[in-house]
């Protein structure tokens, strides 16, 4: 079972017990150096994958593979150094991802292919069509893949509108600095939008 948000996770908890829990880990004396973290099962039996990013740069995602019996504090120290660690559960983390294509992706890609092919085929480059066309096609494919919407890392329950990571990270900092064991509340504005409130005891 996942830990509810804003609960302190025992440091000796094995990562295999945290596959359904999103976490923030940080040095006990420096919450601003916190790291957002999620664990999942690896490709091989007994292995796990840890996805993490700095709490203040949640889109700078890294992935490592470890043994699924590794205590979460041990894994946290491999990221943050050999210091006392806090491990706090947070609402569900959805890492950054690619979405659908941006408007006008096809005509932009086609235009780039034509311009690159012409630039390579005609002087001063004067390459043969056998070289110019494949090179233009490769560049066009890269352009096609890059012209997609980028969805940033968000934090929030799956049944609510996603939120940027910053408000939740601030709430986690508040919890770690002032409230040893905290629970979360959500405030609703008059317009119906969701705002994470600082954890309260």
C-alpha cells in the first residue's frame, strides 16, 4: 500500500515497498536540496528503477537501476551524499513527457527538408542527390520528433487536475521544516481551481 501524502517514511523501508509512493528526500539540515523520487519494478526479478530529479528542477530527470531490497535511505544517500536524510511521501508525481505534435508541424518539417536538400544539392555544397536527399530526410525526421508539446513534471492525485511541482515542493519544505508528521489539505478557490495548502498537523 502507498504511504499517504506528507507522511515520513522510515529510512530502512525497502524500495520495493515504495513502488506506489511518490517521495521527496532531502538532507535533514537543507530541505532546499531535496530530490523528488519514484521507484518502480525493474526488468529483472529483484531489481528496481529509481527515477529522480532535483525538487527545484523537477524536469531534470535521471534514472538508475538498483536492487529492490535497497533501503530508501541508502539510495537517497547515493544521490545526496552521506548526510542525515528525511524521506517524505508526496502526492503522485507524473514525470515530464512528450505529447502530441505542435500546430503546423508537418508544413514546417516539409519546408526544412526542401531547404536543406536544396542547400546541399546546389552550389556551393554541390553534393549528389544520393547524399543531399537522405541528409535532408534525416534532419526532417529529427524536426518532426522535436516539434511536439513538452509536458512538464507535475504533482497531484490522478483524479484531480495536474499541478506544477513548485507549490507541492514548497508544501513539502514547510512540512520538513516545521511539522514533523504532517498531513495535506487542498484549498479550493472560488473559481474551482486547486491549490495545495501547506501541510497541517
